[in-house]
C-alpha cells in the first residue's frame, strides 16, 4: 500500500515538473524565456516549447499584434497664429523586436504605450506650432501626419531602438477649445444671419421691382384695351347713327313715333316708377291720344 502511494506521489510530481517545463506560445504572442532574470530566448513561432522549471527559467508573453494608441488627454496646443486647438489622434503600432523592447522600454505593452504617447504628443506639438488652423483643416493635414510619423520613427529607431514599428498616425479631430468654439459659433451664426437678411432684402427689392413692372404693364394693357374699345365703340356709334339717319330720313313721322316709344321705355323701366302729367296737354303722351290731331301726326305715314 505504501509502495502504491509512493508511486502515485512520484507520478504526480513528475506531471507537475513536466507542466512547469512545458509552455505554449500563441500565434498572437511572443514568448520570452528568462533565466535568473536575464533574457535567454525569444520564441516568435507558435507551438509547444520546453524550458527549465522555475525558478531556473520563467516565461512571459508580449503581444505581437497591431496595437492602437488613442490620445488620452485633451490639452490644447498652440498653432502658428497662437490659436489654442485640441487635437485627437491615434497611432497604429506593433512590437517587432521583443528583446530590444524589454531592454529599452518595458516588460509589457502598457509601458510602450505610455512612452509612445509622450513622443507622439511632442511631435504633434512641434509640427502644429509651425502650421495655421487652416492647414489643420485642409489637405495639408496629410503632410502634418506624415511629418509626425517620421519624427516618431526617428525617435523609436534612435541610438537605443525601442524594437517597435509605427505603422500609421492619424488625426481624428481638430477643433478650438470650448471657450473659443462658442465665440466662433456665435460669429458664424451672426454672419449667416447677416447674409440671410441681405438675401431677404435683395429678394424683397427684386419682388417690389417685379410687382411695379407688372402693375405698369397691367395699366398700360388696360389703357390700350380701353382706348381700342372706345375707338371701336365710336366707330359703331357712328355707323349706327348713320344707319338711323338714313332710315329716319325716309319717314320723319315714323322716326318721331319710334323715338317716342324709346322715351316711354326709358321712363317706365321699373314698376315703381311714377310720373304725374296731364295727358291732354302734354306732348309726352301725344302718341297715345287716340285719333286726335296730334296723335294722327304721330302715326307713321303709309306708303
């Protein structure tokens, strides 16, 4: 029984020893093997590897993927015209030489991100000091980002290389500080209102001009139409008078009788019209006095 226990204990001890000597490196990581605090080996290929058991050898892992560093603060920077602007940026970087990285930067990705943030911010500050706000908002921004990337690469590849590669540097936002932004918005709003009022005034003036021209054309058209109508009416009246004169000249008595009938129509146009006359003494009713002498004179002559 004691022999079985010893055998089981020995087996467990061997398994524990074997597990402490075996380690797996993921394809997304570098494996760094330390021997008594010194870097003994850097494993770049994924797979199962063997090392001495602790404390003789230990292993740590460093990310080999493409990493992103975003600007952690919003402190303003000064442009060439002394304007305070806030820049948001990000950097895409990766660790290429784990040994150099550990010796000159730190043991993990956070150490490299902290130092890289300081270098990138200084590079941005230096380049923005040379440029205006207009350059930050125009196509010159690409030149700015390329210059910052070049300065950062010169720093990380200097006398003591960091063992990292900076793939890209980008600006995501360039804006004034809040105090200036508010005043800029107010100026923009006032300018837009001024332009809008100017356009409204111009439109109102053009509208009045068009309406005045339309009224003038209407008056001219009405006057021309009235003149033409009066001309035609005069011609018609003249032609009618000529026809009446020719017709009445043939029989004066009929003409007098016809005019009397027109006078009766005009005098008694409405039922409420009242006229007080003496039919026996008034010439107005001469055509209605039967066969009297005056009435006979008013009768049309027979041909």
